[in-house]
C-alpha cells in the first residue's frame, strides 16, 4: 500500500490536491440548509396553489355555471404574522354551500377562549388582537356546519 502522506505531498507540490475528507462536513451542512429552504418553498407553493386554485375555480364557476370541487371545501390558512405580539390575521375560505361557520380559539389545555361567528362567504380574514390573551401558544379551529375543518397553532409573544 502506498504511503498516503507521500501522495498528499506529491499532489500539493503539483497543485492538484483537494482535501475531500475535509469537505464532507461543509457539504453536509449545505445540504441541510438546502433541504430547509426546499421545505419552506414547498409550504409557500402549497399555500399559493390553494389560493390560485380557489380564485380560478371561482372564475370558472362564474363563466360556466359549473361548481368546481375545490370551491366546495372550506380552508383555514396559517395566521400571519406568527409569532405575533400585537395583532395577527387569520385567513380562511368559506364556500357558499356552508350554513354556519365559526373560528374558535383554544388554549393548550383545550379550553375554548373565544368563538367568532363567520357570516361572510368566500375568502376572508379576521384580525386577532393580542390584548385579548396573555403570552403563550394557542390553537384556532375553523368549524363549518358543526365539523372541524382544520386546526392551526399561533404563538403570542409580549
């Protein structure tokens, strides 16, 4: 077996040496950062796709009179900003065929702190003010016709 020290010396003298072993940690860290960016972008694309599908479905309904399956489903979006310290917006979509809808806010023990009736249909949002709550983590759920559509988490910092 050749002496690796001798080979490294020759490569260094020629100027073609690359320390591949030393590059492994750098490559692994860059892959981790890239994966995090990919996941963030996938979440953003998913949110934007949902919104664009809803808008294009509503336009199709108006133009053709055909109701798309996408407009039949209520959607709850993540509040923004999250975490928040003063106020946050919770966006949602309520289709026309829903009779009753509400936005309910719970503490982490499951106790309902607030129930906000939703009368408007289509895409809308509700402003939540921080003065109603103390700092902590809260859950909010969209309930339509007595069925929980989705539940999300919001964080209040003061």
